[in-house]
């Protein structure tokens, strides 16, 4: 159970205290709406990818490549609103000088080398950034950049596998698996950021933030399937080895 916390923009409370505390009802509704949406689109992506990974595990390599071919689109449906939410949070903090609680990223929570490097940089800079707002902003923008890079890495690897044109299927499957894991970590970090952020803004800013977040998270018309216009009909003989 959480603990009661007065919503008075009290400074200096920790991320752990924010996470255990109850948001005011109006702020809690916003939190629940955004986290529920993000988890719904993440679960769709995750279930589809896990099916492809399971098919590969039991030796159905052709079917696993066909299954993974649909996952870049599902990944994008999750990444786009996640990145949009992070942008909206950062923009609001800059404009209104909010000072949410912040804790640096932990590199041990990520699997990919680039994600770990980004987290280590954030850990290092957090020691030199004096203000709490600056620490929060750097973490938010670091996560936003990480999400974009992971989506790009995932898309390239999954489409090469799906088209049967991968030169190193084993490496591509590893990229796909790592990107999936690290995107989940980014989502959980974003949930924590969002809760601390909502504690930091007064009631009269909630509607302003919600409008900005809705605009940023709203997906445009779905893009094409990258440069590949038709689904694969034949898998390369070495696919999935």
C-alpha cells in the first residue's frame, strides 16, 4: 500500500518516496491512463515477439522468421507514444521549471552495450548536475534517445530476419532479444519518471500537460514496412542458425 502525501510541491522527496505515495485523484487518473495505454501496446509487441522466439527455440526456423516480420510495426506502436510522453514531460519541466525527484539510470538494468553506456553517462553526469530539475531533464532526454536507438536497432534486425536476408541470424536474434529487454526497462523507468513528475506539478498545470502529452503521443498514419514492400515468401536456408 502507498502512503499519503500532500500534493503541495514539496521539494527534496526521493523517487522511492514518490513511488510508494498516493497521487491526488486527478493526477492518478492521468498516470493510470498513460501507463495503461503504454503497457497495452507493449504487451501486444512482447507477445508477438515471444511467439517468434519460442518458434525459433523449438526449431521452427521458417515460421519464427515469418512471425518476427510483424514485430517492427508493433514495436513502433509502443515506442512512438513512449517517446512522445517523455518529450512532453521534458518540455513541461523546461517551460514551468518543475523540479521532480530524480535518480540516475542504473547501467546494470540494461543488456545492450549502447544502453549501458548511455546509463553510465547519466550516472556520471548526475553527480555534477546541481539542480534536481537538471538531473531529471537529463535522465528524461537520455531515455528518449535510448528508446529511439533501440527501436531502430530492433527494426533493422527483425526485418532482416523476416525477409530471410540476414548475414548473421544468430547475431540478429540477439539484437532483437536485447532491444526487447531494454525497451521494457525504458518503459518501467518512464513510469517512475511520470509519477515523480506528476507529484511536482500543481493542479492548474495538469490540463496543460495532458493536452501536450496527448498531442505528442498521438500516432500519425502508420508508416510503410520500411524499404520492404511485400512479406517474405521464402526464408534463406541459414535463417535462424
